[in-house]
């Protein structure tokens, strides 16, 4: 997968299985990736895809069955060489999903704990200087003596982050860092966390099931499913050019409709949708007669109540709508039983049953791997 000129983390052919009543369950299957120095890298995928187990293997909290893990030039796990460095000897800081803030400590002591138990011992004066420096960095200096039970969710996250970086790790690991916050605070802390990681300049690996977190926080995103790393790239690249139907559906909730290649002209395939309608010209490698998946992004479709001339135009009827504030999430019923999701501005309001024309501004083709969700 992606390579950097100077990589802080290199994971190579990682494998991990768990014993079940039905036999071994492979949760990581040959995963390889690198995280360049100073970058934030996201492992994105649904529950059970293997992302958290991958992070726990990097942290040393789970031992892989095979593979190799190198952090900042030091091999911390190698199945062939029988190397398995304990967690406390790896140059990492961890922010757990639950934050793991100790209720009997105040803010200062929560952050100071990793330094107090460090060996060789760190002088008391240096501990105080380093703790206050990171509290200042995360905006918690004035709350150093506040008891942990009196912290809000956002304040707990800042304390957990300060504790993770106070040892000056080479690699920061974050496990679903925003999942415990309510929606409003999650949006705010997403921006705050992105700013903190950039200001600290630390290399970070985080796992999430939330595409907004991955796309806004990371310089590179790796989408995982069923133990495999499916696609890796810059956020905009993964979003705009998904490699598979799974990636397209998981990131952005794309409409995926079955089509058949009618003909081909140079690099463009003429694809007819199931159920009829116009023929779409799509840049893709496909042969006449081949069944493919056709991808329409919900936000890439324009609705109109008056007939529209030109190519890439479909017609249908509004069958459902959900008002979410800034946008309206429409379901449009097409001929042949197809239904498309369309995201429109909130001032573009249509009643159920309204006849509409859909102008598709961005259409992509994907090799078919499984039956599409739009059929």
C-alpha cells in the first residue's frame, strides 16, 4: 500500500485469528500499510472489519499470528524472528475509546501518571513542567486541579490526549476517539482534534467507523472490510474514486445500480441501466455485454420539476423525503422499480408524488463484485 519517504509505522502482512465454537475466525488477513512521519492515518470500516484489532496489535495489546510491525525504525513485532516487544516498551501513546480517566485523580495527576511510573525515574520538577506544557497545549492548564468526575466529555478527551502525548511518543494511537460524544460536541471536537494533531506535529493512527471523522482528520484513509484492507488513498481520492462497490456504499452512501455494457468507444463504455432509461457514457474498462455497477453520488444529482434536455437525465417520482436542516434527503422512484437517493439543498422542496427529472452530474462505473444495493 502507500509508501512514505520516512515512515513512523510500517505494518507488513499482518494476520490475526480468534478461536470460536465454529473454528478459527480470521479478523486480520494479510494487512499491510505504512504511516509517514507527521501524517494522520485512518483505518475506516464497519464493526467487525478488523480495524480495532489492527490498532491493538500495533499497541501490543493483542499479539498477531503472523506479520511484522515496525515503529520509528524499531521492530516491535516479527513472527518469523519471534520478536514481541511489550506495550510499555513501545514508543506509543494511546487514547482509548472510553478515555480511561481515573476518577480518583485530578486532571494533573491523570496526565502525570505515565511519567510517575516511568523507568528510569523522572524528576518531580520535570514532571510538573511537562504536564503543564501539554495541559497548556490542549487548553486545560486552568483546570489542572479539577477532579476527574467534574469533567465534561470534551474535557475528558483533552485529558486523555494530554496523557497520551506527555511521554513524547513517536506514534499516537486513537481508538474511535469521538464515539462517546454527543453529535454537537462530536462536530466541535473533530475540528479541535484535527487542529491539535496538526499543532503537535505527531504521527497518528486512528480507527473509526465514521466517514466524516476519517475524511476530515486524516491525510490518508484505508478502508477495511472482513479483515482486508480494500482501498487506501487521500480522503478526496477514496471518496471520489472508490475502487469497489463496498467502498462506494460505505463512504457517502452511493446509489449503485446494475447496468449492462451496450458498446464501447475507446476508453468509454456505453452502459444501459437495468429497467431502461438513457445510456450513460462511462470511463471504465469493460467489454460489451458485461454486467457492471453504475455509481451515482446522492449529492451529484440535480432535481427539476420541468423536463430537462440532454444526456444523463432520468425521470421519476418523489417517494420519500427526510429534512435534516441544511439539506433534504430524497428517495426518488424510477421506472423498473429502481430507487435513487438524492441530497438536495433545503430550499429545494418537493411533495411526495411530485414528478421530477434527475440530471446526473457525476456517474462512475465499477466492476461488479456483488449484487448492488440499488436493485
